C-alpha cells in the first residue's frame, strides 16, 4: 500500500494528499461519550460530522442576524483536527486543560503545515477563530459543539457524566454562553440538564 507521502510529481497536490491522509487518523481518536445504542465510544471524526449536520438542522434557532451557515460548518469540521496529536481533552479535566492550548497549537502547526501555504493559513485561521469565540459563527459553532456530547450523555443515561462524577453546576457552566447565540437552544439544554440531574445522570 502506498504511503501518504508518496510523491506524485506535483508539489501542491502531493501536500494536499498528505494532509488528506493524515486527517484520516481523526477516526482513531476516541472521545468519552458513547454512540447511540451504547455499543462503543464515539470517535472525533464522527463527532465532527455529527455537529456539522446539527448546525444545519438547528441554524434556524440562532439569533438574528444569523451566523453564516457555510462558515459555521467549516469551523466545526476543522476545530478538532488538532486532536490527532493533542488527543481529546475531557471537558471537565482541569489538569488536562493546563497545557491544552500549547498541545493544540503545536498540533495545528504540524497538521495544517502539511498543506500548501495558502490553505494552511486558511485552516489555521478557521481553527483560531473557533478557539477565540469572537465571531457569531464561532459562538454558534461552540454552542453546537457543547450541546452534542450532552445529548449523547442524556440518551446514554449519563455514561461519561457518571464515570467522571460530573455535577449539574459544572455542566450548566459549560453552556452559559449559549443564551447569546440562541435563547431557544439555551432553554432546551438547561431543561435537559436539569432533567438529567433529576434522573441521577448528573450529581446535584
């Protein structure tokens, strides 16, 4: 089987193919949440696909003027590529967050650096925009990204919440900002989290 760095005699295409083959490794990065049905853990590539479609389905609930949907989807598809090197940092792991930014920046430099310079800069800018959460698209994307694992946890009877002793207050804090991009989604996720606590999926 040919290796990802196989030279095809066209430098730009060679670099693009190398990047494409490298990001396939995102399928091997496991997250804490279970897929629907509970048979195994979700991987980060599946997560990225899922939240991109969630953004399409839930875009109508964003406040006006609505964030650009195409741009939001790009942010969602790009933002977790760094986990190929940096791994998935669990949302409630304070120790893991201590060097998360450093690990992920190094990963972004290496992985996006596989691409031709113009595309590398474009994807780096998307990744940085998501991390900074200063645009309407980034805030909406972040809201979707945070809601998705909470849905997985709720419908798996709190699997990773229970496994890690997550409290209702911790979960609520993760989605405080959702109100600014979608009061509808904020109300929904707050109700879902309180129901989860009532069912014993989250600690009170």
